[in-house]
């Protein structure tokens, strides 16, 4: 049952979380709860009571329930029949390794296939994605680095789209919420320079029309992500 109050922590810059925006209300509530989760305004493992969140955000319970269901699908929220919704716990080192292992099974192949199909226009789009990532702020807090995370993910999404297979794109999208959780405890993105450099290496392989090199560069990037995440 959904009976425990949400555990909250006030953080610098958290501000007023009441929702009033021209976007669709469900999307706005989703983004507000996501930001609370990423900033640990809702602590990992804490109960997420629908009515408590609705009052906090100044909305009805319906968009909160819709947002929590979406966040459950992304892995940032978990639900049990008896305990209701809870914020997902932080990923353990073992879970981080498992997440990267799955990406290693998928994304080097994405890079290889997309490279084999690429043209100059697609390579230009990849460089544009890297530039968006390079220029995005890396903090402070999730509000400060969320555009960086979006740019980072957009690069990987673009590579997946380059395969021409929509099922590959859907598979990659299922990882997104779990990848976001890598940054739940960060005040700033700490490996932006390394990530951008690794993405550049991938694009250079695309420029050379070398699918094997593109796969190898993607593999090296993902292994670097894991090494930096687990220290």
C-alpha cells in the first residue's frame, strides 16, 4: 500500500517545486519528479506517496500516478504490490558492471552497422551531437547538467538510429533511465572531458568509414564509463 510519506531532502537550488507550465501537465510532473530523484530531493529507497507528491507539486494525483508509472519503466522508480512506489536504490558496483555489460553487447554492433551505412551528412550530425555535449553545462546539480546528459544520450541514440533498425533504437531507449542513475550522487558530471574525447574517436572512425574501428572505439568508451563509475 502507498501509506508512507516520501522522504525528502532540501538541496541548494531546489526551490519551489509547484508545477505550472505550458507543456503537457503529465510531462511537466514527470520532469519535476525526475529532478527530485536525481537531486536526491527524494532519497533513493524512500517511499513515494502519490498524494504527498501531488500536494508538493500543486497538482492532482492523476498526473503524479502517470509520471510514476513512466519512471518505473525507466528504472528510476520501483513498485511492489504491498509497498507501492519507491525511489529506486542507487546502483551497486555489480549492477553498474551488468548495465555496461549489456551495453557492450549492443552498442559496438550499433556503431559497426551504422558506420557501414553512414554518409557525410550522417557524420556531420554526429559531430554536431558531440559539439552539443562539449558545450553543455556539467553542473551544479541535475538542473545544471541535465542538458549534458541529454546531449550525451542523443549521441548514442543517433548511432542507434544510424543502424536503420527501429527495434535497436527501442532496445537502447530501455537503458536510458538506468544510465541516468549513474549520476544520481553527483553534483557535477566528473568525466565530461573523457566522454567527449571518446565520442570524438568514434566519429573519426565513421569519417574513415571503418566499421571495425567504430565498434572498437565504442567498446573502449563503454569500458571507460564503467572504469570511471566504479573508481
